[in-house]
């Protein structure tokens, strides 16, 4: 076990735990944001740099600070380590920089993007970004392509988190897409416009933090905050599929089926394409009850749970926001 | 004349062939190491020599070797980094072309020290003609019993192979190099684990630069203590410097560390002074990624001492007034050079070479290039200069590998020491007419990009 | 793509690849991918088509996407057809300081094409590249495995004249580059 202090809060965690997971054990207020790390996918993380933290003391044995900010998702704790996340000005500055880099070529087409409302990049930029853009260069764009009947790839929105590639490698039984080209030309592609045809391919939609991979069966059907998420399950004939899903209702109609996402936005268990795309009748499912959605999420805006009146803004707050 | 160790026999006709190389005492270090020393003793000699990595980072080689994990039943590898791609650096190419056997000999002695039975030389693809030269040297070494099974009748065996890359600066980063050697994209790995624990095929691996490996030969021949006496302080030994740009005699020079920068630039033994006897304006002393320094600061430190060609002296003053020895890529610019235009070639280079894995480097390098290009084209504003500063600051230190830093430092130093030139481009649109030398910017349609400005 | 004939490597190329596979531990034949792509590019007109890459995937027993990922990463692999003579001119700092721009401009003018383009007769392609490690002998260009250094415009003219009549595609390697293990 190792004792580690993050933003002044001490916790004891098993050896080998990453700083990020230690912070998650403390809670969401302390946990650094992530865009590429995904606890269910091996070797994920390290790419986006949003979870950078400052290690002010390396360990009990060697209390020197680490010279650079480190990716908390890929750095394991040491006994006596002291970490600053939200309390570090350096981290906040670097993180604002990362947000700006991620948005540099992102289209900001949220009003027409299906991911809006459950987009991690939206959340990240609200929480950690600036309210101004400092670039006037044309953004990088790609043609939309269908990879298979049910999935659309809109590469323009991609932030190259590599999650979908790792999903294809680790969850499906044959990867046909990957990252092509390099630098800011890099793109997710099959190169030959091959369909991703696999029982578990739909999971790439769930792991995508932005609207680059979307469910074509749900496309433009509704804004996510107008739908009501309900936990449901079925005895799936695919033995690798848990059959535990969330049904997204509008009225009586199931608009889409997804995996169940935890408080970090990661699916609890992967589901098969049959459950995701072909079972859209209430009668296909055993209903468990309403899905609990964090009340700060925009998805809960139209909801029946824990509605709280927003805090009234004071003049100072407004000044801060518009600065 | 300065003392030559690596290039001692460079002028001997036919030194690239086995017979001539051997007749000049070649492969003596292998004999000495395999017959009279234990692998650990070889490592100790290298430690004593004070040799530091010649690829750019300057990490003590002996220490790097001693980090190598030695688990039972797992092979370990030595990989030579011959991916030399740092703009301004061509010493490894020179060494491999003229003294291929020196590298082969160094590989054998070093592999023995590390207990590696298979070693690779990863060479950049553009140097394919050198693959031919090295393959020939290796074949000769096999034929004469220096490679293969039971070398010199000992129970030590070694296979040595050359592996070409295919055009990617990033593969000079050691973990990207290993990825590439495994047949993958040259994406740097996230560390830890370091290669000494899990490198090639997950096995303990040491990656060393060509010049570093070559330097092991004289170290074993003359002993580490003797080698440590050459040079100055912690900058032990000799260093190959690739001199280019506006000088009378560009080329590769072996220097004893500690000679003055002034001597290096102006003496006839080395660069021979500035081309056409113009005035010196600036120097990039250690390859494109190290900070550029104006003439006064490269010749003397901020304290007024003469600047020396050594790790410590070049770094004197930190990044505020100093730079780095880096890979020894010494690029000299005369008074007519536009620093902003030169910076654009660097910025374009890093934009082109970013692997695209992590966001600050992937997006930031392209952004910086575009802004510099915009300034060059006369569309820049004073805010753009500050923006450039802020972008490089947010890339530096926040990326997976040092390419981010390498892209940030030239920008930072150009603004730090030559801000006036940037402002001239902004304030005086006619300056732009003086832009004689520039190519198109990567993936920008210039006409469209500035039509609205 | 349908009109592309079946990819069959020459016996020489096949031997070469098999020879290289032996250089790596068992099961690590993917290591040969980059050299194999060079060999394939040299045999198939200086560029890598999808069928050629698929064939390499088959030989090395890896997924085609693994080949595409690698081929598109490295700047020496051409994913589109190129001219018989691919002229690669360095344009980074030291070459720029010594007039690489003039060299490029001159070639562009002589051939009537721009950077990245191929002449209509398919003879020449010009491509500006980043530092090739020839800074002390700048400006320079590379054709196949050969470096041409300390260029003057006259030297460039000579080169163009020489390669005008060249019938083979320039390549980085041939059957004699690697030794037999």
C-alpha cells in the first residue's frame, strides 16, 4: 500500500495504482479530467495530456518534485507522494493549453452534433478552457464516411484519443481501422473504406469522447437531453455480452441503446451490436428503472430527478466569465 | 592540431575496408575485452571514462548501461541509434561512411559488455547507401571471426544486423525507434517503463547513438581513466561537430571538448571563418532544437567569459543566455540571415515530423508554423508574437517525448534574442519584400488563408 | 483498383524478405515490415498500392491495417504513383541558408511542375523533404539511394539531362544492398 496526498487529501491505495485512479478514489472534485484514458482498455491514456498533474514530492524516500507535469493516468503512485491537481496554477495553465490545442481544429459544430450534451470535450472546455479563441486559421476538415451500416465516422471532430482503435483491438476479434498518416494529418481510417463488421464494433461509439463516431440509427433523432435514459437488461445470446444497457426513450419510443456509463463516462460493460442496434422494442427488455444521471449534466436538464435552481450570478462572476 | 581519437585514421586510404582498418589496430578493443575483461569490467571502464551520450541528451553512458535489467532467461538487446535526423547534424553519416568498421567494432565490444547476443543498427531510411556500406563491413567482420558463434574462441556469440527506417525524425527518440524496429508506427512510448527494463520486444534494451558506440572503442583501448583526462571537466573526451551554414569550411570536425567557440568558428583548423568574410549574426550550436544564440552570446557567456565547446559552457546561463551542445549540429548564420525565415524552416520541420500522438505537439507545432508563416507574409500582428510565445510555453514539457520541447525551444529563443526582427516584419510590410527564401507552408493554401485579413 | 494485376513478387524480392525475417526472433516477423515495404516499393514502380500492401500483410502474417498504418506514417513510402525519377530536395535550415530554394525553383522551372507534382510524361516527380543529413554539403538532393551534394544550378541541369533517358524507377535499394545472413 502507498500513502498519497492529492490536493491536500490523503488516501492509501494499493501499490501500482495510478495517480489518476487514486484521485478518482477520493472523488470527482479531485480527479483530473481525461479524454483518452479508459479504465476498461489496456494501454489507453497518455495521449491527450488533459490529466497532467504536478508532483511536488516524488515519494517518502525521494521527496524531490518531478521536473515536469506528469500524465496522471500513466504514472503510478509512490509511498509519500504529494500531488497537486486543482491546487496547482501550473496544472491549470497547462490544462487550459491542452483544451485550446484540442479545440484548435475541432469544428465547434455542437449545435448540429449528436454528441452535444454528452460530449467530454464540451465538458472539458467549459471547465478548463478559455472563452476566447486565438486562432483565425482554417480548420482541418475531412469528409464524413460510413464505416458499416450503423456507424458514421466524422473525422473532423476526432481528437485522436486512440480509444476506438484499442477497443477494436481488445474487444472485437479483428481490427480493420487504425490511425493513418502522422502529425496533424493523422486520422482514424480503414484506409480502403472497409466496413467495420463485427459483433462488438458498436462499442467504438460509446468510447468515443466526442462526436467523431456516432450511431447512425440515432442520428438527428433527438437532442440527448430530450430523451429519458432507463436501465434495462436482457438475456443476450452472445455470451461475451452482458446484456446490461441503457435505453434512451422519447415518449414510448426507444431512440437508441448504449452501454451503461459510470460517473467517469466509461461504459461499465461492453455490449454487442444486436443489443445496441436491433433491440429497440420495450418488449425486448427487462426494465430496471430510471438511469441515474449526474445532476450537473446537461442530460439531466429536462429530467425529473433532483432539479436544482441554478445559482444566481453576481456581477463578479459575470466579469470572471467574460474576461 | 587538436587530438583526434575517433577520426585518427580518417585520412588513411582504404580505411573503410577490413584489411586496412585491421592493419591500423582495428578490432583491438574486441580482443582486449573478450579475452581479458569481464562484461562488468567493460561497463566499469565506460563509467570511468565519463562518456556521455553523443546523440543529444548527454546522459552518462556507463550509468545508462548499468541500469540494464538482467532477468534470468530473457535476452537483452543493444540497439544503435543511427537515425540521425536532427537538422544540422551529419556526423554519424560521416562516421559510418568512412569508418564503418569502427561502428561494428564498437557494437561488438558494447554488446559484450551488455550481454547482448543480438544487436541491431537502426539507420534512417534516407541513408540506404550506408546500409550497403555497413552490411559489407558486417559481412567482413563475420568472415574474419569477429561476429557469429564463439567469437575468438570464447563462449560469447553475437549477431549484428542493420535495420533501415523509412523517413521519420521521431524515430531518433529511443522508444519510437524501438517501435519502428518492431515494424510499427514510430510513436514514442509512454515512460516508464524505460527501455533498460522493457525495450525491444519487451526485453531489456540499451539504445546508444553511433558516436557513443564508436567512442567505446578508444575507451577500452586506452582505458577509461585516460579517456577521462581528455576534454574539460564533466565534458570528457572528444566530440564530433557537424559544421554547416555560412562558414568557409563546412564539414565534420572532431574537437577536444574545451576549445573556445571563437576558435572553432574562426580558426583554419575548423570552420575557417564566416563565408565571404561577412559578420557573424547567430549560431545554432547543437542541432535545430537547441536555442539559437546571437553572436555576442555564443562567443562569450553573459559573465563575459569565453564560451567553450563543452556541455557545461554552452549551457552556461541557462536558456536565458545559454544553449546546449546537443548533437553537435553547429549551424552558423551570417549578418544577412533573416532569423524569422530560418525559424520558419525549423517550425515547418517540427510540424512535418510530429508523430501526432499527443495533442500539444500535434496541434501546437502546426499552429506555430502557420503563425510564423503569417508573420513572414506580412499579415502578422504584435499579438501574434506574444501568441507564439504562449504556444511554445504550453507545448514545452507537456508532451510525451522531447519533440515538443525541441519544437518549442527554437521559437522561444528566436523571440527571446531577436524579437525586433519579428516586429520589423509586423510593422514594416516592405520587409516582406525582402523574403527571398521561403517555400510554401505545409498544408496551407496561402491565398485562401489570408484573403480575409 | 480492379484493373490492377495480381501482385507477385519476384523470386529475388521474396528471397530477400525471407532472408530478413531470419534476422528477428521467432514470431517477430512484423519487424521486417519497413524493409519489406522498401523492397515492394522498389519492385512496384516506386509506390505502394493497396494490393501490394495487402500482399506484404499476407507474407508477414499481419492485418492489412497494420501495413497501412505504417506505410502512411513514414515519409519515404509513396501511396500514390510517382515519376520514374523522384527528386527529393532538402529544404531545412542549412540547405535553405545555402540556397536550396533556388535549386527547387530551378527544377520547377526546368520541368514545368510544382513541388509534389509529376511531369505529364511520368519521368520526374519533385518533392521537397526535410533534413537529409547533408548540411555540410548543402544544398543537396537525393535520387534513389544517391546523394547529390554541393549543388549548383549547372549540376542540377546535368542531373536532369542524365535522368531524362533513365528507364528504370529510382529506388533506395536493390538485391545487393543487404548481405545474405
